[in-house]
């Protein structure tokens, strides 16, 4: 199909992964909306210059992600799962942002540590390099579907007990409130895109070639003092961002 990038051989990336990536992009751009079906394996094999087995591996990967589904006698159906709309505003909150788009949301605390701030974390939190910070590694899901994998850092001196409070509440906002910070605002958000790494593939239940939307964000208290620096990795086929002024 015109407009879909061809695969490149001898790049170190398996052909089936490249094909899965191309089909994923085509679905996202609406290339197959007229039929609601991915083209037949024979057509895809001809288009990409590969054998049907390679195409079949690509479609199997997309099926594992829940993007497509094989229907006996019909072909490969596109699963029309609407993206969650996630607003980025002065008061960005994960659960409140999703609102009634999800029946339930959960957060899993994967890992935590107290460590000295490296140069990047120190710059974002406006503290001296080496100052103790608390790091939380989390996965957030909506209706039991992983949506975001996050790493956040907080000034350790200001938020003692943060780990246990977060574990109990599954909410940064509620943990902050329990520790004396009743309100905070989003000061900065940077958004980029990248392919998922091995950790993302496992935690977000993706297949190789999946694309992420990555945010780097700083939250401050109402006096402008940074309280959180976070890097969040969102599955690009599951969310879209709306920037609210």
C-alpha cells in the first residue's frame, strides 16, 4: 500500500519486527479503516518482499498486543480499541485525567530506592547533586491493561515515608496529601517518542517494535519548589495526549 515504509534488510532488526511496526503505524494512521481488515498475508508478503511465514510472525506479534485478531474464513481483523485521552494541564493527575474512560485504575510499585541524585535528577529538582532522593518505579494500568511505566524521583528529606504511603494509596496525589502537601502543579512537560526497550516490552505487555510516547515532567508545590521529577513511558497505541492551557 502506498505511503507505508518498506522494510530494510541487514539493519540488525528482524524483518518480522519491521513489518509489525509498519502495520502498526498503518493501523494508527487509518490506512485500513475502509475495510477494518489488515490486507491478506499474500498481499503483505508481496508488498514487503518477504515470505508468508515472516508476515505471519508479524501478525502474531500484533495479535499478542491485542491490535489485531485472526478470524477464521475472513482474515485479520483490526481490534478497534480507542486510545485513552490523557490531558496534560496545570494539574495533571493520572486517575483524574482518565476520568470515566476507565472503570478502574491501578498502580503497581515495581521497585523503590533511596539514592543520591545524579546530575539530571538534581537539575530537574533544583537540588545539589548527591542529595538523597527517593526513586519509585511503577506501572499504571487502566481496566487491567498496562498504560504507562514510570520512574519518579522525590526529595527524600521532604517526603519521609513516601514509599509505604504510595504502596497503600497507589496514588502520588494521595501520598503527597498524607505527607503534608495538599496541592501541587505541573510546571514542565517534555514529550518525545521512541521504540520500547526490553523492560517496556515486559511491563507494558508489548511486542518488539512497539512505539512509546515518553514524557519528562516536573511537578512543584504552589510556591514553585520542585517536588517530583518523572519519566513516564506510555504505549503509543493506547493513549493520546491533549495539551490543556
